[in-house]
């Protein structure tokens, strides 16, 4: 794990659609939003890092 290179998330740009990042120009369905299926994982997973440090 120590040799892994950290992931560098893309810059946040407002009012754009990033099709190269599997973005869609369409909003999620009401059903998906109600089920919290429109959420991305954390770009910088601090909670995971803390848990790994505990191990």
C-alpha cells in the first residue's frame, strides 16, 4: 500500500458536464435520488484513511 500513488481528483468546475468522467447531462431520476443512489464516494476518503491508520 505504501507504494500506491494517491488519487488526484479532478478540479471542480461549475456549470459543466464532464462526459469523460461518466457524467450525464441529465438529472437523476426522483427514484434514484430518494434512494441516495446519486451519491459519489468521497474524492478524498479521510474516514477510510483514519480507519486504515488504526489497523
